[in-house]
C-alpha cells in the first residue's frame, strides 16, 4: 500500500468539526442526499453524530456523513469527492449522506471550483481523510478487543477479526474513535482495491434537482430578507454621475434606492474593474424592482474610450503586425530561414469575438451585514476570494466574515469573480438588513467579465517530401493573446516560434470555460488540417507523425505535454469512430488537444439538411487519469462538446460606442436542442495515473473538429467565429 503523511493535527480536525457539526448552515435538508427514502428506513437516523475528522461524521447507527468541500457547479464533484473519501474509509455507499462543507481555510485546501482542479488538487487530501478515518476506527476496535490493528480487516463499515468471529460496526465504534490520536502516517488502498472509485454513482442531488427542491442560491430565503437589483452604466467607458433617486423611491414596491460604491483598494484579480458605482434598488418583489429599473433616468460621465467592434478588429490586426510579443514567447531554430527553403508555405488567420458566460441560474447572492459581522450565502466558485474582498470592502476582520456555498446553476468561470457578492454586502450594509441581490439576464450579459476577443495567425512550411520544417504561431487578444508556446506542436519541428501579444481594452474580461484553450485549439487544429491537406496526408496520420518526432527526438526541453498520451487518444478515437470509412453525405472532422493536464481527441460527423449543418455523431477519446465516476465524467465531456460547438457556431458579443449590442437571448444566440449532436460517445483511456482535469478539456477540440467537418461538407474553411455567420442557406462565404 502507498503511505501518505497526514497533513493536519487533531486541533485542525476539531476546529472544523465544531464549525460543521451542525450540518449545512443555510437551513436546507440534505439528509437523503445519497439514498432513497426506502434505504434511509433500513438504517435508522442517528441519535448522535461523532466527528471523525473534517470530512467525516459517523452516527451511532452507522450512517456516515461526508462533507464535500468544493463548490458544486454541475461538474458532479459533490458526488465524486465524497466517493473518494468513502472508498478509503471503506463504507457502504448506501449508508452515506453528503453535505456541502462550509468555507474553512484552516482545514480544506483549494476550496474553489475552477481550472478543472477540484479532483486533481484534492485527490490525496480526500484519500487521506478517508484512510485516516479508517485507521482511527481500526485502532479503536483493536483497543476494544485488545488485539493488534494488523489482526483486523474492514469492509463496508464493518470491522472483523481476521482469525476470529468478532465483528463490530463503525456506528458502534464512532464514539470511541473520536479519542484516538491522528496517526502521523496512514496507508492508502491499492488502486486495484478500489470499490467505489471507477463505478457510476448517481448524482446525490439528482432527485432534488428534478423535483425543484431548494438547492441553488436563487432558492435561498431568510425571514426579513429584502430583494435588490442593480443598474450599471450602459457602456464600458462610462461612470455613474447621478439618477432620479426621489422618483424611483416613490414607485410602488420600492423601499429604497441609492448609489453603492464597490471600489476596493488594491483589488484582487477576482474583483470588479469596470463598473464600480452602481444604482441599487431595494424592495420585496422582483417584478416591481424590474419595473423600477426601467424608470431610471441616470446621468453618466464618459471616463475612457467608448470602443466599437470595428476598432477591436483593427487593434488586433495592428497588434499582429507590430510584433510586440510579451514574455510568453518561444523560438526554436530559425523559422525565418526555414521558410525561405520551404517548397510549400501556408499562412492563415483565425478570429473569435467577445462572448458571455450565460449561466442558467441568474447571478445572485445573499448578504446579512451588521456592524460587527458579514454573512454571505450563495453560488460562488471562489468563496475564499469573496471572503477576502468583503473583508476589505467593509473593513471587517476576516474572522467576522462567513461565506457558505449553495449549489451553483452553472459557472463556466463567470462565478470566479466576486463582484455580485460584494455588491450584495454593500447593499446590506446600506439598508441595515439582510438582502438577496438578483441580476436580470440583461444585467449579466451587459456587465462584462467576458471571454476575450482573439485573433491569431499561423504559418507552416513543408519541404519537398512534405515534411513540416517550419511552424509559427502569433496571437493577439483583448486583453491577452491565446497562445501557449510550450504546447503542441512545440517539440515536433526544428524551426518553431510562438508569440503572444496583449492589447488594451476597457471591456472587462475573465476566464471562460477552458480559458484561451477554447480558441487556441480551434485555430491550431483547424490550421493543422489544412497543413495535412497541403502535404497530401490523412489528418490523423499527419498528427501522429509529429507525435512520433516528439516521442523519439523532441525539440527543446520545455514541452508541457506527454506525446505518448496525446497520440494515444488520437489512436483511440480513430479506432472507435472507424476513421477512414466513408458514408455518402456524411462529412468528418477530427481534432485533438491537451489542456488542464488532460488529453482529448474528437471526431465529428456532419450532414447537410436543407443547406444547414446537422451533427449526427461525435466520438471522444479522453485520457484524464483515473476516472472517479464514469457516468458523471461522461456527462461532463458531453456537455463540453455541446458547449464548445454551440458557442463557436452561434455566439458573439459586439459593441457600438461601448454599448453591448446583444443583451438577451433574443439577440445572443445559443445552441438549440435541435442543433445539438444526436449522439455523443465517450471513451476513457484506462490507466492508474492520478486524476487530472475534466470539466474543461473536452470543449477545445470540439471547436476545430466541427470546423474541419464543416470544411468537408461545404468545401470552404472557417476562419472566423461564429461559424454560422459564414453560412447563408446552401452557400458558404469565406
């Protein structure tokens, strides 16, 4: 067995246990989280609970509560994280209930949802927590029976003498295990001994989601709570001066209206940078507040440029010509000289607009601020960051700020940023009462924190034998270019360069699912298809040739991918999709990409129906290390494919004098059900590598696989997103 050092002392465990012992603080009933009502009846509800450690609480009946520490945004970690603990604890899953853990920086590490890091960063900590609990219970049994721990075995929460008949359940031992000292070192299970990890467990909140039980921030209510809405400037580059305050206060259902300022000294990356002064309206009815918002007459000062989409395009073009790359660049060999020797040279540019996140659950947060404390409850991907920002804004000691997490109706990076929680705190302080802030869809789409706009240019040179001898990539972005200098095809070609260029804008941007990778993959993998065609080679074979070079004779030492694993997913998707077979009227595209420490290759089949593309099938091959919950993992990949293709096909934000032209779903187009793939098959590479990212890696290759399939269907390449703008009836304009 693998041995691991326990990282926390007994005091740390007790501190968290005291904070979490009463269950979730926001008043929801989580007791039936993992089991049906019938199963709950089979195991009596405990009279007493005993805290084993910060993740585990065991009842006197043997029922086990496992705390899930990270925010749940639909990536299923509220199920998969407790599965890891339960497996190492060796408890029967039907006797497990799950609770959302509160924010506790003294015990839980990396308590956020972002970067596809939840399982990757917590893998050892979760296993350690379960293994520590198992060890403590074994020691309690050994002490009870006056035997050695090595004389005991455990299965599904029951400890047994190896050479005897005595058995004892975790429930019978829980009170005695509490007094056992935390061991300095515990043994982890062999991967081959996993019982839960690698099996498909249903979403612990599935029934509650389906029946509309209160789980999400928007569901939360508190007696005496007021509702609030905000109005920010209509354009980026504007600042609020004043508004018709008296008139708004006189409207039906409006209890107060005022200006809030959420300026924070030395703001963190997650704090608002654009709209810092806002109008807040408080009342008891969302409908009355929405009507009041429409009656606002505000005066706005212009404080910076009012940008247009046309100037954005010009800025990106100018930046690519300037060659003013930032430090995130790389050069191998002499690309310029190699291009002069090349027999064939190809150069293409790719672009994508700003995009919004469009989470299904509207932005919202609850705050209750008093003179001495601040309590915040709601859907945040970064509870610790919110805690710090509220502490700074209100000048409160951080120990007096609490943040508790609800289930999140979609994040995609949008809820990494904390301004909506900070705004709720500022409003609560002003009115001296608890309040829930709710955004309208227009508030959200026009507020900012967008996916940046990008443009990149790729160039490749082939020799007389159609071998790749030169490759360059240059990317500009508002505000940051989408180039990863040390990713593929770095390491596969002697003469290579990659340059990233940053361009200033006052439009606020932020992480959008698979940041930068979603655009880079679409551009890079579309370009590689054209290079393969120029070389007269099959797209998959061409890529595999490059990976063979990286495996056998790599260029440089900073290549941040494993070519064997990269090539492995391409080979797997080639096999599963029966690549190479042809069907009349079916057009195929392929792409592969590495990001968030995982490898994904995808094949898309497209047909044309009445001149419009219809996606029939998608095959996905994924290497993300050990898969904790196969069904949940499959659903993440399927969602990524739909998200990637949908946004690349249809979505964009444009600007006129700083004002977003698209404000709601009547003008900001998302993929419809009828446009989604009819079938998505997902295949995981089986290995014993510790889990890596999964929530995001499936999205980037979907963009290019779709673009490459569209090329084969239409005969035209797609260089500009959204792709639908290049499709008119049966014609394609390029």
